């Protein structure tokens, strides 16, 4: 997969995670966090123009992984990054 494809897959997963968090349907969240981590582990060698986005995302993603999905800001953070990564995937 290309870096762009991986970033888009991460964005789609974040949209799902945000929706499930918002709807308090948290059963599949651990599975999709693991799936997202798998994509992140494969993401390397991307365009240097994407570096600042990647570094900012990693900070927020680490916070998502360590915060319960019932936290009021959890879904909003996931939705925000789904949107940002969808638009910036072309830079990857």
C-alpha cells in the first residue's frame, strides 16, 4: 500500500471510531484501534511535507489510545483527525 492509501485507511477508521464513541457502541473500538496501529506501523517513507501533520496526529492518537472512548472529547478528536487526514493524504 502507498503512504496515501495508508493515511486514507487510518482516516476511515478514525471516522468509524468517532461514530462508535459518539453512539456509545464501544465493543469494536479496541479492534479498530489495533487495526489503525497496524496501518501506522506500515507508514514510513512518506513525503517530508506530511511530517508535521503526522507528528501532531501521533500525539493526539496516543491520547486516544490511553483515554476511555466515553470521554466527551474522544469522538470529536477522532472525527477531527479523520477529516484532517482525508484532506492531507495527498501530501503523504
